[in-house]
């Protein structure tokens, strides 16, 4: 075959060198930019992480203060927070007397401290805090007893079961005091199931709410405001039984809110830790300093990297461009119709493998072109004979040479059916090749399918004096398209009938073989030569070189068998010994 050669191109080398320089400069610049950007992002991330860690330390210490009446025992918590964040954590009283610190013996804490007070939290660091800046974990006298928690939990589970039974949606949520509530997208259903009764305050909450209400009304009396009634969620309404001394206004509502907040802090003060100062050290981020000496070293390294990049890129490009141009010229010649062109394989690298794959593609195209020509010739041959017969008889009838009697009509019908069968087979193969052959699998008994095929071919076997038997081991089921499965076995039986002489036998044997369902069609016919055996599933192939129809079919039955077996996820094979018969084996997955 011809070999594609490529002349040296100076302009191409110049362009390659320019591209290499541009790539090198761009890569170095991009690398430097990425390094700077990465360092900047790392510093920002470190600063953001420091802020996050500080907020986590503050939030946990506020939670500790909200659930303890003093700071006694906070030392292990401070040590753990310092270990997890990597910062020094120091907690002092307001007069800066140490309460707990993570590192003893160090310098005295300095800087601006953060006040840790569960009754006046920083809303930026504790977003869950209410508008009154009281930590929600500070429940004080509103805490429930163990008995109340158990009873409420049982009631909540009963309400949730009711809600789930009607809507299928709902969860149990607890407020900081431990009081459970059923939350769902269907509040009316929840109320019908008793959720509103579950939300009602229990004895401990009623006692605490009553005390808070008394404190609020005492505060309002000093401000000459009317009496209010507090709800468990700290909303209020005017007590209609007590006349209001003045009309309600925005200023009155503000005074009521102030009294509620003031009274709530007074009520919670005995149950929380006193305010403390929080110092967090060791979180300062060092700056990034680049000295003149470092700048010179960076410039030198960049220049060296640039030079090496240019040299390596030029050498690699020269070795790369020649085989690529050879491949380009070879592809152009193939496009022009020269299928004999090949390229030289110069190594085992990617270009070498590409060249080898190109040569394999060229050879495959030569083979496909030969197969295409052969297939076109075979299709023309298969259609020409019946069409010539039909045309000849019709012309004879038209010329008055023959009469359109029953025998002639039957002969023409037989030729038309032959044409239809060839066309249907070609359509099945085309659909299978295009991946459009649709199956409708279902669980069927293998014995029933084989019995139906045998019944359909029993008359033809009797005319040929051939014994057709079916044998199925056990009660085997197969998951397959029953119509296509009958077509597979039917084609194999038809092929066996064409090649089995009178007095012979055909056996259809079905059984389970491990993970496969196996169907064997064995005949005592003439057999197939070893040289012809690899071609029995090729389209339009027949052992009769004269291509006569007296003993052969259209040459499409066995290819259809192979396509249908593969579409089912199975295989088909053939074994034969000349003069002793053949065995075709179909294997399908057991499902």
C-alpha cells in the first residue's frame, strides 16, 4: 500500500515556535496569578475561619451560661474549645479575675473582650436569639420536670401518629425547655388530632408564666399602664376585666414590651451564670512580606521556567507536528477515494497508537467497502430470481402463451411470499443494526415455546420424511420475548430441515445450564465444512456456491438468529462434522 510522506515546512516550524512561546508565557503568568490568588484566598479563608471559630466559642460558652447558675466546672469546656479551634481561650469576671483559661502561665489577656451574658447576647454571634437578646437556651423556671416531659412525649407521639395517618407528613420538634410540638403542613389536621392541646402550658410552665405575668403587671402599674395577660410565647393581650387607665398606642406597646423584657431578665437571673469577659488570642494572621532578595529569586526562577518551557515545547512540537501532518494528508487522500493509503507508525506513544489506529481504520474501511459491494450484489441476486420469474410468467400471460390458471397464480403467490420474506428479514436485520429492534420479554415456559415451534414445522418435516423431536429437561422458564424466541428456534429448525436428508432426525433440546438457558438444535444432515463454519452466520452466505435455492434459503435466517440472541443478551454458536450433522446452540440469560 502507498505511504503518506510529509515535507519539512519552515513556516509551520515558525508558527509552532511562536505558539510555544505564547503558551510558555501564558502558562508562567497563569501560574503566578494562580499562586497569588491561592495565597490571597487562603489568607481570607483563614480569617473567615478565625471569625467562625470565635463565634463557635462564644456561642457554646453562652449556652453553658444559659444552662448553669455559675461558671464552676466550665474549665473542661474552655480547654476543649481551645483544642478544637487552636486559639487561646480565657474567661474572666467583669473585674478581670480569671475564671478559666486554656493556657496557664502565659501573658495576661489583652485586647477588647467579648461579654458573655445569656441575658444580653450578641445577635450577630447568636442568630437564634430573640429580639430581647435573651439566649433561647435560658429557660430558668420554665424547665419541665421528668414526669411532664414523659407525659408530653407520649401525647406528642399520639398526635403525630394521628397526623401521619391522615396526611403522611409531620415531625415532633422541641423548644429549648423540652416542650414537644407537632409541626406539619396541615395545621387544621394537627388541631383536629389534638396538637393545640399539646401546645398548652403544663403545670411548671403555668407556674413560671404566672410569676412572670405578676412581675410584668407590677412594672406596668409603676408606669400607669393597664394589666396584660402573657401567653407562653411571651405575646400578650389586654386583660378585659381590668379597665385601662389610658388609650393603647405605639408608645404603650413599647412600654409593655420593655416591662416584659425587664421582668424576663429579672426572672431568669437566678438561673444563669453571671456575665463574664471572653478573650480569644492567637488568631492573628501574619502578613505576607516579599523582600527585594525574594523578588530577585522569583524573577530568576520564572525566567528559568520560561526558558525550559520554550525549549521543551519546541522539541516536543517538532516531533508532534510531522506525524500529525502525515495523518492529515492520509485522511485527505482517503476522503478523495484512495483507500490504500497508510501512515508510518514511528513509536509506541500516543501518536504511534493514533497512527496504528488510523491504519486499522483504513483496513476496516476497505473490508467494509468490500462487504458493502458483496451485500449489494447478494441482495440484487436474492431479489432478481423471484422478480424474473414473476415478470416472465406475467409476460407469458400477457402474450397469450400461458393461461392464468390456479397453478400459475399459486406459483406467483409463492414467489411473492419469497420476496416478502426476504424483505422482512432485511428489515429485521436493519432494525437490529440500528438498535431499534424492540423486545417485549416475559416469563414463558421453554417447553411450551419449543412445542409450538415443533408443531409449526411438523407437516414440513413429515413431507421430508424427517423425524422432529423435542426434549426439555425439568420445568424450565425463560424471561424472553416469546415471539422472537419462536423466531430464533424456528429459523434453526427450518435450516436443519433444508440440510437433513429423508430418514434423518432433528432434535430440539432445551435445558438449564447454570446461569443460562440452553437450546440445542441437532440434525443428522450433511454437516458443514470446517472452513465454512465461521461464515454460517454471515448474511447471504450459503454452502452452495452456485447459490441455488433447491437446498438453501435466503441466507438471512442464521444472521437473524444471531442478532435476536444478542439482543436478548445471549449467544449462538455452531458445531458440525461433515457427513454427521450439525448442532446450533442458543444460550440466553436465565433472568
